[in-house]
C-alpha cells in the first residue's frame, strides 16, 4: 500500500516537473525579439528551479561574451556584481565548463577557482551550458534555492533540458534579428536610392514595394489599389520619337509574362498631372529554385536632368561658335578692306586695320583661354589672379569690334572722363554705384551680337 502511494506521489511530482518545464519552454518560444527572449530565459530558469537569482550570458561564434541578463537581483546586487573586477573573467570561466556546475557554496568555489572576494555572497549555485545542437550559445546561472535547500540532481537535469530548448529559442531570435536588420538595411538602401525601384509580385500582380524616388517620378500614388494594371492605367507611355507604347509592351509586363530581362529602355512617362518625365527603365525577373517567376524588380531612372544638361551643352556650343565667329568676321573684314582698296590706304588707316586684326586675334585667343579655364574650373584646378579693369577700355574695344564686323550702323559712345577703374574683387552687378555703367555695357554687348540693337 505504501509503495503505491509513493509511486503515485512520484508520478505526480514528475507530471508537475514536466508541466512546469513545458510552460517555461512555451514562454521562451513565444517571442522573437532577442532581448525579450533572453529575459524570459533568465526569469523562467529562476522560476523553474525555485531560485532567488538567475543570470544568463551569451557568446558569439568565437566564444566572446555578448549579452548579460539578470533575474531576481536587486539593483544594488547587480552593481556589486558588475563592480567585481574579475567579473568578465569569472563569467568566461563558468561558460567554459564542459559540465553543469552544482555547489552548496559558490563563493568558496570562486575562491578556489582564483576569484577571491566575490560579491554578492551566493551559497547554493547551479550552472549549465545553453546549446543549440552541438554549438554553445550561452550559459545559465541560478543561485540560492528557496527555503535554504540545495539544488538537486533533478534540478540539474531539468535545467539542462530547459537550456537545450533555450538554445534553440536564442538562435531563432538571433536569426530573426539578423533578418530584420537585413530587411531594414535593404529597405533603407532602396528608399534612399537615387533610382526609382518597384517590386511586383508575380502571382498577385501587386506592387509590393515602391520607393521614394519611384513615387516622386510617378507624382505620388493615391488610393489603396496597388495592382500593376491599376497603377499603369494612370499613366501613358511613349518612345522618344513620340510613338505610344502599349501597356503589354512595357518592360515590367514583358518580364512578368515571358521572363525577359529588359535593359536600358528610354521611355517618356506622361503623369496624371500632365507632367512628362523621360526615364531609363530596367526590369529583371526574380525566380524561385524551381525556375518560376516569383517577382519582378524594375528600376526607373529620371534622365530629364541629363536632357537639360545636353540642352545647355548645345546652347553653350552655339554661343561659343557665335563668339568665335564675331572676331573672325572682324579680322576677315579688316583684311579684305585693306587688300581690296582701290587706292593705297593711308598709313594711319592701315595701322588701324592691323590693330583691329591684332585685337580680334587676341580676343579669339582669350575666348579659347576661357574655354580652357572652364575645363579647369570643372576639374577644380583653376587658379585666379584678380586684376584691376579699365571699363572705358572695355567699352571702346566692344565698339571697335562691332564696327569692324562689317556692320554699317554707327555707334556713338560717351564715357565720363573721371570714370574710375574697377579694383580686384569688385563686381559690376545689377545694383550699386556701377549699375548705370553696367547697363550700358550690356547694351553694347547686345549691339555687338545683334546689329538690330543699335544706337543711331
């Protein structure tokens, strides 16, 4: 009869032990955030073993300690432990033990292990490795069993079983954290990319990702319907030559339907607000291990600024050509007049023509030097040496260049005799004491470039 009672009592104790272990395992398996999982492991280990204190450490692949989490210790107790100079070395020693450590006097054990004056004063102690398969990921420490009892072999076995499950939970939390950080890094990279990116799911044909640059190019997207067909219906597309592109021929549609990789197609997108954006589009299908298309990644680059740059470049080349033709016209006009004169020219007139030819040749050289300076400015290698300028001389040279270009219009210039020189660093801008003079120079410049703007 007594044996039956003992058996029932043993079975009940075993069921209670298994139930508490199962509950503890479920608690640590409910979370994926590493910090939360570590705290749950420490709290559950203390509760499972009926201990006053618990702590866990984790380690990386090389065995270096990473995390330290406490349970049941007061803030003063934690400060005492952290203030212990040999604390890190003690934790490395405990985590390096190949078997569980169970002792009635941990302070005495620490002294024998070469760690004297350990605080706080922990008596009963039980430590076990946290393993995930054959890899150690940390160590559990529990101290001071309730009611002054010693930790038993049963406590040791229970803690080992719990530690094995804790290792799996910690590894899962680490993997989850790594995945979340990778996703966050990827999202940040995509969202800050200067190129528009959109990802289309092959099964639902929904736009599952749409970064800020793509949103800017599209002029913003309103509404909740993000299916590809709905999004494309908001826009019209055409080639650079003006031909309209059917939606079925767009790069993203071709990548979805045939698995084709489309590279560098120039497409003009007409937005709902009426604005047009010239873009360079790529579309790449993403396949599963079985070869099925699971999604398509499309990149859209706004090349409108490049078109504007090309336009400015063309205007610049046209301006340079015009500026070079002006002194050439003066040189040719002066030379032709001197050569084709019916009667020999007066020496003074001859010197005047040669002076014009020389000045305009110098002007052409200066223009070429300006072009070279522009290249140096773009390369960041231009050195500047400001010099004073005689404005009257500039005006007279502009007049002479105009007159020597073969135009029949006359130009009269009146310059004050006390006109001061412009010192280095001064600007003849749109305001200030030199404003009237600056405006007259602008007029003369327009006259040189276009004979229709002249003074009678």
